[in-house]
């Protein structure tokens, strides 16, 4: 397992480089096994990458077969399906409605007005079952790529400092009722699912993230800084702008 830290002058170069490497990683997985699996993230950088991958974007995606990618989400806001806060809706707007995905390979978390109504525990259990159904071992896929944004306090997915979801070591998906970042109700993948990913990529920009970046690079506790607990089984890559990298030791 290796860790790579890339620092860019601006966010546009960060997202374009990550999108280009996305094509490389996913197309290689398709050549090797036929199907690739990707976990998407929300946030400005996560959506910017999807826009770069869309037709007319900055990146050549000719090597990709969009119909042979399984799409998952690292977390989701438990709100109605048409709420603009939903990560899945943002991903469709940015990319998925514009490329020939296989609908059967797009795996969103249920909305609060969906099949389980307002039962967030049922929605979390259903997503865990989705992971299990698509896993060789009946637990969770070994994702080819897991994209991560990050908050200034180091949260990733909906795993916040000193939260029960962050401490979870068995269940692959849990509900969150009291997220400190609104909306409060969310469904999130946990470390037991996240850390099965071959590649884990952090997409981080802004000076307000510098403390968290430095903490993760210095081996901080995941309870204090959840970002410190995320690692790919093959590679962990940090895509940073200059501001986010500002407190790293040279």
C-alpha cells in the first residue's frame, strides 16, 4: 500500500488531473475484470470531477465503457428524492444523465420519501444489503476507486469526529441522525466498507482544510480526525491545492 500526495496551484488543475486518472484507473479495471466499481462523493470537488468527465468536459473518456461501471455513494443525505441536497441527484445532473450508464449498475441510497419512507434504519440496512449482494464475500465490494471530499474538521463521507459511525468496525453502512453538518439525517458507508477500496482518493482544496490534511499525514487518530482512518488497499492519493497543503511538513 502506497500513499501519494499531489499539490496543485489551483482547484481546476486538481480536478482535471483527478478526472484524467479516474479514466486510467477505471478503464484498467474494466480491461482486467470486465466491470469496474466506483464510489462517488458529493461536494464541490467531487462534482467538478464528474463535470470534467461529462461530454464536452476537459477529459477524454474514450477508453471508458460507462455501461460497465457500478456506481455507489459514500454517503447520502436522507431527504426527499427531489431535494437538491441529494448527492445522487447532483451526480446525475453533472454526469450520469449524459453518459450511457446501465441503470441496473447505479446504486443510490433510498430517499426519505422512497421505498422505506422515513425509516432511516431500513434505508441503511437496505444499502448494506446492496453492498453484500454485489460482493464476492457477501459483505462489501472491493471497490476499484473511492472518492472522498473532506471537511475542515476532517470528516469524510458522513463520518465525523467522535461519532458512533466513525467508531463502527463491523457494519458496512449505518444511519446518522445528528450530523453536525446539515442536513442532520444521513446514511453513510463506514470504514469497514471504505477501506476495502483498492484506491482511496482525497479531493481537498482550501486553507480551512490544512489542519486536517496535516493531521492525517502525521498519523492522527481517526476518532479525532476521521480522514486519518481512510486508506486504499493498493494506493491512497491526496489531490490538494496549495492552500490545503499549507501545513504539511516539507
